[in-house]
C-alpha cells in the first residue's frame, strides 16, 4: 500500500517536472524575442549605448573651441554681466522676497542635469530649441533620434527632467553650473509673435488664440486703420491684447512672458549669463567650462521662419506701433531691458506718432 502511494507521488512529481520543462522551453524563445525587441526599442527611442557615458562622442577633429585669450575675454564679459545683474536687482528691489511673480522664486522651467552638473532656465525664443536639443542629448537620447522624432522636444525632456522645488534646485546648484540665455525682449517678443501667431499650426492652441484676438481687437477704433486682411492678428492687435493681459493680471503665455518673471534671476543664483547676440562664443565658453565639448556642440536650431533678417523684421513690425504702445510694452519688459543691458531707443525711433496728444508719456528710469 505504501509502495503504491510512493509510486503515485513520484509520477505526480515527474508530471510536474515535465510540465515545468515544457513551459520553460516555450518561454525561452519568447524571452529571447523580448530581449531583442527591447534592445531595438531602446535604440528607436534614442538610448543607444554607444560608450560608457551612453552618449555619442563628437570626433576630436570636429570639436569647436576658443583660444585661451578668447576664453579670458568671455570670462570677463560674464563677470560684468553678473555684476550688472546684481546691481540692477538691488536697485529695483527685485532681490527681496514678495508675493508677486517678480519677487517669488520660480523654478518651473529649470532643467537640472545632476549627472553632468549643469542647470538651465529655459527662456523660450532665446536659443531654447538649440539647448532643448542639447539637454535631451545629455538625458540619453541619441542625436539621430532627436532629429527624426515628431515628438515635442520639451515633452521628451520632461520625461527625464522632472520639475524641481526651490530646495531641490538650490541643493543641485551646490555642485552644478547654472545658466540663462538673455535676448533683447522686443526681439524675443517679435520672434514669438511670428512663430506662434503668423506661422501657428492650424487648429493649435496658438492658432485658436490668434483667431480670438482678431475677433476681439480687429474692429477697435484705435486699431481698425492698421488692420490687415489676415486670419492671424496684426502685430498692433497682438501687442494690445498682451498689454490688456498684463493690466488684468492674467496669465502670460510662456513664450511672451518677461524673462525676469519667468526665471527670477534676482532670487536664484546664475553662474553664467549668455546673450543671444554673442551666443556663438558664449556657448563655446559654457561647453568648455562644463567639460562637455565632446558631447554637445553649439548648433543653432529653429533659426526663424520666413527667411527675413532680424533687423529688417524689427523695423517693419515695430514701426506699426505708436510711441505710447511701445512705451507701455517697455514698462512690462523693463526689468529684462535693465537687468540684461538692452536699450529701447532704437525702437522708439521707428514708432508711429501717438494718435492723440493726451497719451501719457513714460520715461526710462
């Protein structure tokens, strides 16, 4: 009786072993298929493990550098910019905490790369496409993938760079270099207007916003004489809408908002202030200082639409504004002008005369 029970148990164990072996043989090919598929998926998504850093290296012969003398000149320029920033922040009281957007540290658009010890506040329309590409490379996406993908680079970046709190940012700054790229605020605004209004993608958020501006501003008495026959808002219509947003205290789109409010450079330390006008040298200096010259390059992307030169466009569009409109616009962007050393005078020279003598006059402080 006991022998029969033992034999039955052995048969049961053997049966389970056979089932386990059969299942294992079935799963092994599937596991291999999964591993191969996963490796290909990683490559498709841009995570090619090219070297130990997981980043493709730029060939030595293709690396761009500054001479020691040029490095010294840029370093002196950076010192002067930081000193001006400090002085102007103090003069306008922007280095004092408060309850508005000018006096509250804003970490919303900072990208913190802890591995390579580099932090950037992304000011839209100030070489943002170029440096979003670079930060995606530093996050592990391959350049070839980034050039081909239809995905928005900012969305890809946020998969690798979660938004940080003020405490997290300041902790990361202890062993990282933090930088911002400044651009003439009027030039930056015009670039944003053309990109998001004139060349808005059909049915996009900005396309709908532009149509709303046309509906609400085209027939205004002060604008009707300057109204074009276009589906997108004229520059004066857009500027008047923006000024109304500012007066109401409404949310300002990240492409149009003042950089001083967006990155709060008077309340958050910046080690380097790059400027759009000297960006070629400034970028090379930054890349050299961060030790990333074999990884990222100062490539210009999204150089603008329509093939027109910046100065020619400025003359054309800002000449459509009255002096009063221009000075009101300056009042909103005043801190960007002052902190980063830009001047409104060349714009005022092309402004239209005010339509009524009762318009208030603003002066530059």
